[in-house]
């Protein structure tokens, strides 16, 4: 159970980080 929770948390964090990077890159591209 604990392992599943840890995996889910890691996946969520990774998704958030990737989404943030995509938004930042998209913003830079639009601005430039």
C-alpha cells in the first residue's frame, strides 16, 4: 500500500513538473 502511494505521488510530481516546463517553453516561444 505504501509503495503504491509513493509511486502515485512521484508520478503526480513528475506530471506537474513536465506540465510546468511545457507551459514555460510555450510561453517563451509565444513571447519570442
